[in-house]
């Protein structure tokens, strides 16, 4: 891990930014910083900690904020990977949180992570906490689960609800056919006696359109300093692509241009779309060019540097050893036909030659040339 990764964080009360993912020998770590406000205690930070590790691995995390060289608040947790409930061997994902309270103002935030204090790596950045003295909407938190709080000592309890954050490693990615997008936010200081409603919808980042049909409305109880709000969207029919979940807090008699707004982006890969490849007929020339088995799998993986994010997730799925060659041929054929309708095979052949050249120049014992940084740059930019 890189020692002391200095991150540029510009966090306000309504901002949620994630620290970069860092990796140790046995564990990966990611962090979201969620600024919130409470009417009794004022502003505070929830540091949502995500760890991926084998069973039984322990990770210690400490966090503190400083102002004018003085430590204002400190918190520390020890996270241990739970025992597996199955016979699998893949690493486990699990989460916890740290909480730091402070007054309004600008602070330096430090987060130390490692198996023990002698092997900690440190992340640091600046964070501003505001007073919450006006109508505001907290940043959106995507959740793995939202339900009634059953255990009063659960750190993820929020106003009578258990809100378990969704573990992620950068992008929030939804790849299951039955995925549901669950979200949580808080509305602060809605003027007394004023009606208000939270509206939410998905916007396609690729097409720019706001899908009001993929959204909803939540009526808000008046006369509360904090309103805890949660909702969900069925993603089973949402096409693959990058989206933003956009939230607007509409308040009676407020200028619509001043309505508090928040958004959070995520990526959707709809596995149902993979079935479309099974309906395509394969030109035998593609079989001859791409080969089969391991050669075909590598030819497919070599498309990764020039593929879109949607295509990359498909490539990762089809690169698994149990994927059918017939789907790999069909995907590759469509990949090139979509880009070059009249000369797909010619362009694919030329690219295959460039991959061969890259592999000769940049391959190592551990990695093919197209997967190296230099190889990817060569294939992307020539």
C-alpha cells in the first residue's frame, strides 16, 4: 500500500465522497465519508468502512479530525471477517462505521488502516461540517438493506431503521437480474407548517434523459427537524448503462430553483441482455479468426482496453472459464459489427494483429501484453 495517500476532499454537509480503495496483503479497504446533522448534537461524520478479506482476517481502523493542530474527535474499530456460511473460498465483504462529531468549520480528517498500529497506512483530507440551520437534503446513501431496527446497539440504526450500506470498490455496480436500488437520505429543517415531498428518478448518463417512469415520490411529515427518508427501485428492466439517481426536495412556497437536490451515480449491467447474443447467427469466418477455448477467451479479453464500461462487464462475464464459446463468438461479432457495419471482420483482423504485436513487446510471465499499462495505452491510442 502507498503510505500516506493525500486525498483532495471538499466535503460539505451534503457531500459524500469516497476515499480511494487501498490494498494490503490480505485485505482491500474502501471508505465513504458521509456528513450528517442531528438536532441535539449538531454536525457529525459517519465514516462507512468496507473491507474485503479471507475468513478470520482482522483489520484495525482509526480516524480523527484536527483543527488548528488540535485533535477534536477520535474513533477506532476492529473489523474481523466473519465465518463463512458456505464452503466457498472467495474473499468476504463486510462493513462497519466510525463516527466523529465536531462543531461547524473546516477540519483535517485522518484515517489509519492496517492489521495493527505498526503496519497502518494513513489517508488524509479536509472536511467541512456545516450547522444544518437551513432546509437541506443529505447526500444519498445506497444501501444493501433497509428495514426496521431490531437491535438497539446496531451501529447502522438511523431513526428507527437499520440502513446497511452497500459495499463497493469505487463504482456502485448492479449486475443481478433481480437487483433493487435502495437509497437513504435525510431532510433537514423543513419550514414549520410547509408541505414537502421528495421526488426521485433515474437519468441515463449516456442519453441524458430523465426517466420519470423509473422513480417515485415520498410525502414528508411536517414539523420535524430531521426526516429520515428511504426508497427503492426495481432494476430488473433497466437497460445496461451508467445512471444517476436524482433526488429533489420540493417545499411549499419555496422558489423551485432553490429546491435542495442530491444525486448519486451507479452502473447497471443487465444480465438479461446477454441472452440477445444467443439469438445471433455466427459467421464461420469469425470462428476461424477467433479460435476456440482458451484462445477465444484471450481474444475476448483483449477487447477490454477499447470496450465501453457496459461491454467490459460483459467481457468479464464471458471470460469466465464456464462461459460458452458460442456466446463469445456472438459477442465479438456484434462488438465489431456495431462499430464497423461494413468492414467489421477487416477491423477485427487488424486489431488482432495489433494485439499480437503488443503481446510480443510487453508480455511478462505473469501478464499478457494487452493487460499491461503500456499494452492498453498502445491498443487505445496506437
